[in-house]
C-alpha cells in the first residue's frame, strides 16, 4: 500500500477568536477568511514570526504566529 503524502499535508484553518476575519492553520499560516490569502509574516531578531492583524475596534497589532496557532488549536494558556 502506498502512502498518500498529499493527504498528510492538508492544512486545517480555524478562526482566531478575537479577530474572526482571520484564520490560523495547524501549520502556523495565517490567512484572511474572506479573500483566503495567506498573510506575509515578519521575523523578529529572536527568530519568531509575527503578522499584522487589523481589528474593527482597535489599531492594528502585531501578533506572534506560534501563539495564535497554539491558542486556536490547543487552547488558551494556563494562568
């Protein structure tokens, strides 16, 4: 039996709770839910990736991609 590598690489996108116009995948890609385009990210000197997210009620903010992916796919961090 052959392994289907295409099926193993499918990303699952889920909405980000505090900015529902964006979605984050289990492979840490962030996309616009309406246009389905992947957002460009920037690297900070520590090596982490950030994306600029726009909210309706606030100024745009940079968010860490790894924290967004963990929040959506694992759950909120413990207090």
